[in-house]
C-alpha cells in the first residue's frame, strides 16, 4: 500500500515536472520566433485567424507544436508511470561504492590450462617421493662434480 502511494506521488511530481519542461520549451520557441510572450502571441494569433488571414510556414510550425503538446504530455506521463524511481536513487550510490572495484579485477582463468590431478594410489605417491629424492641427490652430485672441476682449474693455475 505504501509502495503504491510512493509510486503515485513520484509519478505526479514527475508529470508536473514534465509538463513544466514542455511549457518552458514552447515558451522559449515562441519567444525566439516571435519575440513576444505566449499569451500575447495567442491574442494576436486569434485576432489574425478571426480576420481570415492565411497561415505561413512559420505559423504552422508553432500551431503544430502547440497541438503536439498534449500527445507529448501523455507520452511522457506513460513513460514516467513505468519508470523505476528507486533505480534513479540507487544507481549513483552503486557507482560510488563500486568505484574501486574495477581496479581489483581478478585475472581471467583459462580452463584448458588448469591441471586436473587424478586420484593417486599410495604406491604412486611413494614412487613420486622417491623420484624427487633421487633428483635431489643427483643435483647434489652435480654440484660436487662442479666443485671438483673448479679445484682442478685452480690447481693448474697455481702451477
């Protein structure tokens, strides 16, 4: 009930603002085209029409604009009736709170490159550890071999 009332109040306020905007546009066009106020234009136009004078192209544009005022108002009211007013309030807040989010975007993950490990038996796990230990001892032996070579080179230089 309160939500419907809030929506109705928002629609009425928006419709009044829409009509005021359209009236302001019509007034500005009349001021630019005829250098007069809309009320004075109406009086001079009715006098001109009642005397049987013909309308010019510029006059037809103003008349069409005034006639189109009512359908434009109705179209604006229809669009404003279905407008989500709470979204109008929450979009700036969401942009403010999520402003730093784009700086901390996680890198993309390519599923093809993911390594999916199979379940291993106990024997396989033990064998892998033994292989790692063998590699460690081999690397140690290679470092020992390098040390021996360096010593022989130093001995040959000293001679």
